[in-house]
């Protein structure tokens, strides 16, 4: 980030602005729906503003860098920005975010799920307490995906495992009975590995940093925290080294996990909800063998790009699919403690470079409204942060896994990544230290990880 701050004003960053015109910069994924609703908000503003959508690069690191350059260059045409949920602390501390007014923040807190709200909160050195620095627009959480029919044939039950120990033991039993032996996870050296570690750590009762003091590393500061970190690492190693495991597990990401499951190599998969639509489409074309018979009667409907099926038409198909490919809550560490799953998603921030911050706040409210989030969820496939939408009939048709997603976004089940202005450095060093997964001793790795996180906080060793 120091390099980004040091850059001179870029030619692409204009210093002027047009009264009544607001610019929102949003990531490629979901951009079409951001653009669509920006037009809706402009029309509904009664002429107060025109909201123009501008696309950011596809990669999160490139998005962050472009925004940082514009902000550091005082680009006055930058009003609103779609921010990864892990950027709040960094952007707020840099003075790049307009705090959300207290009355608006209170309304968001009352209507939005606790997990997404937590990603928008931060306490700057000059703040008396944590406050909201962005507005949640959509969220995400990983689920456990399984093959109920195959489980029934091999181990006599369709019940999905609820802990990682059960995932391992069920997989071993399935493999012994002639079924697949892989467990699909994200273990490559990238952000997906940080997500996996963070979920396991939170489920074990630990955390990377003190939630109330981002300068304090809590991986090994107490016997209880050390035990939680150790348990998370032991689970990671057990999965990576399980007999018959994916030989390329240390290079696995969301795409390879999806593919491994669709190819029938695994009974269990950890992944985001996008894999449901993928399995349905690929199953209809015959590319997912265990779904071929179920979906063959609907092939013409499911593969018609010119006239895609409605959610009402998909509902009975989804129900039949669940007999062969199903979802359940993220597995926990201990049977008596709730599992916690790391959040994804996007927040909308109002940039301090904006020359029209009041209008920008108003536009941000519109872009994150219930009406807007329903469009993003049903048309764009991004789960909403507003709790009431999970009871909406249209949403329920589109999201057969909606109740599970909502449950995992509550305060006792959501695991935000460590909130810190140095998050990018923390993630980079943690994933570099953990890779390749399982090729280390969990006992010694506890202190090594704590040391690396401390280095990130101290501004050392940013490039591993």
C-alpha cells in the first residue's frame, strides 16, 4: 500500500467533477447488475443525481490497487466504490472513507445480518468506538456439498457430516466401500487458503487478532488460543494427507474443487454457492455423471440460453437434484461448538475524494436497499445482507440453500477475516507460510504463524 500511496497523480484520474454526476466503481463480477440498478437509482432520485457505473479489474488485488491510486491521487470523480469486505480497516485508516451517518448506520444494523455488518465496522485512532465506514451490498459464505445417494449406498446414511473429523471418517469409509476418496477444499497459496484457515481457527475458538485490538496477535498468546490454532492446523494437515486424497490438493482452488466434485472424485466439497448452478447446468449436458439421469428430462429447458428457465420452473428440478447433490452447514471442529464460516462479499464505501458526499451517501443507500439487493441476489447470484429477503418468496425459489446461508451469516456462525489495516500483508504471509499445506509440523507451525502475523503488523516481510 505504501507504493500505491507514493504514486503521482495518474493521467486516468481526473481532478474535476460534474455537479449532480456521481461515479461508482465496481468489480467485474456483478458489474452488470450494479450498472442496471445505478440507472434505477438515478431515475428514482428525481433529478438529484445521475449515477454512472465504472468497471474495475477482475482480480481483487488489481481492484484495490486502482482504487488506491485514484484515492491517493485525489480523483474528485471517485464518489462510490465497491470494496472487498477485508478493505474496510485499511481504507478507513488511510482517511479514504466517509463515515456512514449514525442514523443510517443504525438502520443498517437493525435490518442486516450481523456477519456482513461486522465487515463494515472499524475504529480509527480518532474514533471513540467502532463505527460503520461502508454499507453492505451483498455477502457470501461457504457450504459443505455432498453426494447423499452415494453415501447411502456406501455407508448406509444420507446424513452429511457436521464436523471435520466426521468428514474424514466418512470419506475413509466411503473409499473403503469403493467410493471416491477426495475431499475438495481450497489449499493453494492464495486467499482461498486464508479463508479455509480462518474458518477452521474460528470454529476451534480462536482468532488471528484480538477483535478489540488489531495490534495484538492471538494465535498463541494464551494456552486456549494456542490449542485452537493447533487444532485448526491439525485438521488442515489431516485433510491434505488423508489416504487417497487429491494428489494436487496443494494447488486446489474453487474451480478445481468444483470440477473434482462434478467429475465424481469426491463425496464432499467445501465451496461457495455458485457450484449449485454449475452442477445443474453441467448435469443437464451430461457432463456430471451422477446427475445425468436426474437432469436428462430437463436438458432442453436447462440449456436454453435464449429462453432460460424461471426460478419457478427450476424449483422442482432443484428438489430432485438434492437427492444426488446436496448442501449443508459448514463442518465444525467440535460437536458441542458451532461451526464458523468465513464471509465473502462486497461493501459500498463513499470516498473522501467525492465533492458531493451527501449525494453519494443517498446514492449508496439506494444501491444497497432491499429492492436493489433482491435484484443482485436473484439475477446476479449474490446472497443478500438484509435479513428479511431470506423470507421473500421469490428469493426462496432462487435459493434452495437460502436458510443455510442465513444461519451462517448470524453472529454466532459468521467468521469475518481479521480486521486490520495490514490485512493484505497478513493474508500474504499466512498463506505463504502454510503452503504447501500439510508439509509441516502443526506444533511448530503455531509459533511460526504468530511470528509472521506480527511481522505483517509491524510492516516487515511484506514480500514473502
